[in-house]
C-alpha cells in the first residue's frame, strides 16, 4: 500500500505536468452555481467541560484559535471554533422554605448552577436570582469571546429544579413531562432574563436561545446522571411562544428562538411537522442533533427548513469513535444532504472516545488529543465563517468558496480501498490555472499521521487529483478561483 501510494503520486504529478488526461478512480465535479448557504461556523457546547476546565486558557487557545498551541508535550493546530453554546443550569443548592433540589444522581460536573434560585420574584435584581454562580462556564465563554468567538447560543437541558413536578432536573421518574404547568411560562422568563442579563452585564449577545434538549425523547429520567427534561409538543409550543414574547419584551427581538434540538433528523422532522404556522413563525432557526449518525432523512429536514426560509444548525454532534471515522462520515453527509450553516460538537473534553481531547471531566483530569480532533481540524481550520457552501457532486466531499480571497476549499474522505479522487473544476469561470499549486493537508485515521501539510499537488488544466489511502481525510485549498 505504501509503495503503491508513493509511485502513484509521482506518476500522477508527472502526467499532470505534461497536461495529459489522468485516469482517476473517482471524479467529482464541483458546481460553482450551487449555494447551500453562507457558513456561520463551527462550535462546541460548554456545560460540563466548561464548568470543570473553564479557567484553562490553553484549552481556549486550542479550541477557539487557529494558532499552533503547545499542549502536554505536543503541538496542536487550533480548531478555530467561532460558536459557543452556553448551558443555562437547572440546579441550585439552596433551600426554599425547606424544599430542596431532589436529585441524588446528577454528577457534580453535570450539575450546572442555575441563576433563578427561588420562585419569589422574577426580578433579576432580587435575591431570588444568584448571578455569581457558574463562574467557570462563564469564564470559558469569556475566553472564547476574547479569542474571536462571535456567535453564542444559550441552551437549556431542564427548567430550574423548582419548576419541575418532582423538583428533580434529571427528569420525571417515567421519562414523561416534568415541568409544572404553572411554570411553563417561567421557563421562558428564566432564559430570556439570562439573555438580557448577559447582554447588559457579560458583553454577550446571544444569537439564539434554545429552550429544549431532545424534548421528545423519553429517556430523561429522575435517576439519570445529567440534567434533562421531556416536553410534549403542546408544551413545546407554549414555551416557544412565551420565549419569543419574553425576549421581545426585553428588547431582544433579534435574538432567535431555536428549536427543538431533537436527538435525530427524523424526530426533528416530525416535531417540525406537528407545529402549526403560528408556532413555526416564532422559530428563527431549526436546531437538530446529529445522533442518527449516517441514518435518517436529512433531506426531509432540509426541505422543511427551506420551505420555511429557515437555516439549520447541527447544534449537537457527539460519538464514542475516537478515530473520527463516524464524525467524518456523518459530517460529510450533513454537508451533502442536511445543508446546515453551522455545526457544533458536544463535549470538547470527555472520556470513552467522546472527547476531542480525552479527559475525565468528573475527576478534572486531562489527557491527549484524539484522532477525531485532527479529523475535525481538517474541516474547521479550512471551511470558515462567511464561505459559500457548494454542491461537491459527491457525498464524501465538502466544498466551500471564499469570495474575498477567491479560494476554493475542498474536504474529502475515503473509507474504501485506496484510490485517486479527481476534482473537476471545469465549471468555474476561472478554475485556477494549469500548474498552480494546490495546498493539501492529510489525516490518516488508522495510522500515525495527524494533520500533515503537503505541497505535492498541482492543477492539471481544470482538474487536480490526489491519492487517498483507505481511511484518510484530506483538505485542499485552491487559489485564484472565480465562480
Ligand atoms: C416561605 O414561606 C413564607 C411563609 O409562608 C412565605 O411568606 C415566603 O414567601 C416563603 N418563601 C418562599 C421563597 O417561597
Ligand atoms: C397554533 O397553535 C397555537 C397553540 O395551540 C394556537 O394558539 C394558534 O392559534 C394556532 N395557530 C393556527 C394558525 O392554527
């Protein structure tokens, strides 16, 4: 395999320089007339890792800059994420006339302190609100902002514990609805009040507020080790309406209500289809989680969103595959079929293959970056905010165009046997120039190559090509390209 790769590459370049046609295993034609949206960016949710590691400026450099960052004896290429999702907590340790939060099972790293600690007053300046809690998660948000993060989403996993029937923000005993009917509007008041306070006091203007987390799923149970809450469709509609009103009442009409962060593409479609036109009109963006991996009708969700004139964010993706294979496959399908305008990972630091950097959040310990980190870097360091997403002609290829710098970016993966992928730019009015260098980066998911850059690829007429070993992700940047 190695020898074949080596001679193959040399042969390809040799033929390319003479301008002769090349035989490639796959040819994909990028369509410059297509427009799958202006890319809003890449992000991560804070919550648990933000609470535990929120003072670590090295982690902020790693996740929120594109610098080369020294970390634990190695150098990591920063991911350059520009979106942060901040979790409005549901927990507090105070007693309200003898009543306290009920959960015994939520892990301390997953118990996020909420700001509205008793029901006496909705006034944020009253003693019912405790604005000093959750300092670490807020600190990581501030570190992120200082490094250029420019989009923020406020999200909730559960209403404050005292708004819940069993006073347990992990969920109801049977996984059913847990919010008390008289607190439905208060959940909206809670989130809108945080958004207003953040605007006035933290220098953070939330782009959007997401009041739910996988609300149609029935696994949010009182014995869980994390905050969670099931909401019926009828209750979701009440929260969405109330949240829109409460944001408007606080001068935050440009902060969108995003919904519903369902676990799968298919659930997102069914939830959307069950909302009537009034409710749909109050939703500013469709958020969906990517836990259906390579399954699910991404196409139907995209059709529904397009028909409503709404954008989609894959607002939470995570998996336990530390090689990055599942991530690359799912993400490339998102580009080809879901067409989100942003994509955010769940926990940047986590164990059991879930983290980009391995760590035990509960124990507060950190280890090295996973291969998944470098796979994600192939995307996040190159497809940047403001680029126009193009139809790449192949579901294993993502393409984006940077109009300011007249640069075409292509990220492609190969999970089959080793093969050439031939990129045809002939439909561009200026497909770079014959012989021009194409910058290339490669990550090998099952060998040691992490994020290596190469200058071995050139335009041959209106094409270029590269050999893809099995289980590789490669990125290309082509300059001097006009649509
Ligand atoms: C506690 O109980 C007293 C007496 O019933 C009441 O006046 C007060 O408002 C209660 N406090 C809270 C936080 O509910
Ligand atoms: C949509 O549902 C809401 C809540 O049930 C209701 O108030 C509203 O009138 C409905 N709108 C339409 C167009 O049916």
